[in-house]
C-alpha cells in the first residue's frame, strides 16, 4: 500500500463524494484505472464539465487550464495526487504549486521525453492522468523507450488529444504503433494527421521515397524507428541512411515478401506502419466464400494467382468438383476450417471466445481430418483452423491455447495432417510459440484489431490476408480477399482418393481400439477372438455390403452436415428402454455406447446404426456406420463399416467387460468433457447405462 496514494484517494472521496458525477474510488493505496477515473472526474468538476465521465476526452482537453507556479486550489491538489499516483514525488496535497510540485512535474516531463519547464499544459495533465508508465519497466527495451520519448518530444502535438502522450515504458504496443503513424503523416505533409492509413496517406507515402544516401533526415529517423520496433536493427538512430539501414530494410522486405531492393517506397512504408500494408499491391493468392468455377480458376491463374483458400466445411464449403477445377487450372488449394451454419449447434458462436476450449478443439480437429480424408487431401497438408475475431490476450491464454492443444492432439492422433492457424498476429504468434501450430494464415486486413496493432507478423506466416475486393471477368464478379503467400506452405497441388476408403474406415475402427488387417480387402470379415469376447468387423461399399449381424432391435441416427436428426433421440430412448436390464448393464459398463458416441465425430453425412441382440454365441453389440466419400472419378459413394462385439456365453461377464474396456479407449470421460459437466449431470435421473445410449445420440449433436 502506498500511503501517498491512499492519502489522495481519501481526499478525493471526502472532497467530491457529494458532487453529482464524481466517480468514487477504493481507498486501498493502489493506483489503477479506478483511481485515475476519480482524479479525472474531480478535474472535470473543477473545470465546469457538467457531466463528468472519468475520461480525458476532447471537452476536457479544451476546458483544462495550463498550471504553473501561480496556480492554487483543488486543481493543484488533483495535480499533486496525480504525481503521487504516477510515481513521482510531490508535496502533500497543499493546493500550492510549490517547489516540490515543480520538481515532480519536471521529473515527469523529462521521463516522458519533454524538457522540464515547470508548466503543466493540458497535454501534460492528460499524460499524468493515465496508468501508462513513463519509466522503463521490466521486460522493456531501452531503445524503444528512446523512440517513445522522441515521438513525444517531436510529434505529440499531433496525437495527444486522440491517443494521449506516448507511454515511455520500452514496450512496443498499440499507442506507440499509432503514434508512429501520426508522426509519419506529419512528416510527409498531411495537414491533419488522423492515425488512419487511407488513400491520402498512401499517396504521400508513394511520393516520399528514401534509399541509400537519402538526405531526408526526418523520414530516415522514422524509418529507423519503424524498422527497430518491427524487429530489424538499423544501427544508431541518427537520421542517416547508411548500409546498416539498407541491410535492415532488405531483411524486412524479404521477410514480408516485398521486393528486397533496399528502396523504401509505398509498399515498404505501408508494411512498416499498418498490418494490411499496401492494399494495391498485386496478390499471388486469394481466399473467398464464392464458388470457384473452371472459368474463374483459369482466369485467376492468368492473373498471377497461385493459391486459393476455401473453407472445408460450413456455409461455404468447397465441393469436390470445385476442388478439381482449382487443381486442374494449376492452382494450389489452401484448406481453411471454421464451423458455420449447419456445422454449429444452437447457441454456438465461433466469433466468441466461449466457443474455444480443449474439447471443442478435439472435435474440430477430428472433423477437419475426416473432411480432408473425404477429399483425398495428401497427408502432410496444413489445415488452417480459424480464430476469426479480435481475441484479447487473456482470451488467448484461457480459450485459444487450450483449443489448439485439443486440435493438435486430435490431428496428430489420427493422421499426418498438420495444424495451421488463421487469425490476428498476436493470436497466431502465441499459438505458434506454444507449439500448437506450424504455419500462420494472418488476418492482417483487420487493422483495428488489438491483435494486429503494434504486433509483428508471425515468423511462421505462410499467408497474409490484406484486402477485400471484387474481381471481374466480363459480366461475372467474384468477391475475394487479397492474400500474399510467403512460400512457406505449398498447399494442395494434387489429390488421391485411392486410400480414402481405407483411411475413413480405419478411423472408425480406431475408436474401438481396432486397426485394419494388414491384408485388408473389402467385404471380408475379420475377427479378433479371445476366450472372453470376440470382435468381428468388415468394410464394404454399399453396393457390395452383406451384414455380419442383423439384430432385431436397432436405432439409426441420421447425420446431415455434421448433425443428427432430432427425432433420433426419442427413437434411441425407446429402443434402449425396451432392452433387458442385463443387456443394458452389460453394454453400458463396457463403454460401447460411448465409443459409438465418439466415432460420430468422423461422419459428415451418413448414419450410425446400433443394435443389441442375444445370439448362440452370447450377447452382441452391433454398430454400422455409413458415410459418403468421393472415388477417383469424383463420384460420391457410400462406405459401410460394421463392428460386432460378442460377449461369450461361457465367459465371466465382468471379465469380458473389463477386457473390452481395455480394448476400447475410455470414452466416458471424453463424453463428459465434451458435453460439459452440467450437461452430463443434467440427465442424472437416468441410469448410468442410459447415459451411455443418450451420449451416443448427443454425440452427434456436439461432437460433429
């Protein structure tokens, strides 16, 4: 607890608590946003603002007086309290602009890059009334602090009303990034800098070029600052464009897929200043929600486009014929995964942090793999999982990182596909640094995102999405996002459906702890036989399929676009209720229902049929999965995978159950994690085994 801060808080509350509009602060001796808001609201009351807000906006800036050694009263006490809260010594709250107050003011001004002149202008007062540090903090960079001080000293008159003065803490962030843009606009002659890199700024950037030996000292200073904050050391900040600056420029240009010629024109200035860069530069890739026809694929190739990003699933999924058109034109396909439309359960919002968690990541990873397999995408393909909103740093920690951990675990467990991420710079960087993604597809055209402002482009960026536009081809129009490819990911250049059926069926069998026989052939029955139980399985095309078992009691869940038909729920309940208690208990404890629940995540369109029967051999659990896939000719076919689990009559039932549980991964815990504890416990009135069959049905809802 800081006693001087506490003194300030007590004085504020005692003095202003009866004044309408005053914002009360906690009396805890700790400086924070609450205390700053109290100080500002007190200032606003003193200068006659009728409706205090606790924010130092344009009206406060206009009404705020300049304080000096002749100033007295409560407004000086507010200044003195602000100095204490900012960490600078002052007099106690005397209300006199005395020598101690002058000392504190001068120390603050010099720390912020100004000359100490014993005067508090509205700009200085606003700088004091914030939580931004003006001293080097732990982890800060002294050279970045030098840049921040220079920006305040030379350019703060252009940006303080909009931004406040620049913090001088040595950390490159949002305010410093914005201050650099204001400074650049002022340096190139824009009359009223506004911090927006629009057409006017782009035009001036194109006219103010610098290169080796340039005598434009002011611009070279800013160039040196911009290179440094973006991670490229230009040497000393001296305003001279020497070989060190040229080398740093070329490194930057090369990293951002610009012409690495050392010449700083529009494209380099723009890339240094804003995430989207020069929106008029020619792309070598695009992404879109519109369907790419053969005509458009040919046109795109002729325009110099080499890559096309399209969604695997959702509202705007790519089709097999579209994929074939893209590849036939010599374009490479970039798969992007994001749920939308029928892929989403009610209440889900993929643009909200609450969607993202570990279990959702596992579901999405499995769903993406099964979809990629259906198209015959080569193993090793990078699939980009989308974070299509401005996730704050805390949301990245609490939601996004666990989600991508789940994605990676699911993808690695069942395939050789690789995990990429689509999202703002900060999100991409943090997920990559955590080891959960290999490549980044950067959402750079959202220049206002906190995850893009003041953030360097991820070092593993493969695609840089920077501008939304419309291409025309005669009377046809195609809405696209311009994208620049770095060359780190070649995308999909060819597909093969030879192994598609094997991969899909093997993923189903894996849910039950079974792998395809090494000499696998279609429509052949394979058996795993033990003294306690037996597993029979086969895989066949629907036109050739003959079932292993035909139980009298079955329930079929229809899966459409990753969701089951809701009528299946009541059907499943009726079938389950009709089973004997012995059968219910046996198969419930063996987790066979929960295994069926888990396999649902691998089906896009098809059915899951389960049945239970008593045969001469013993009690049987039968599961048949029908799913669609494309053959080598692009024709949709239906693949059927059947598994029959038999607990033998003469075996010890409990031992058989335990043996099957060893064979099958424990899906009960997955079910609870995926549905959520509250959802799982909400059906506690049903028996534990009933939960198993309901999980089978609910699995289609949540898991696909």
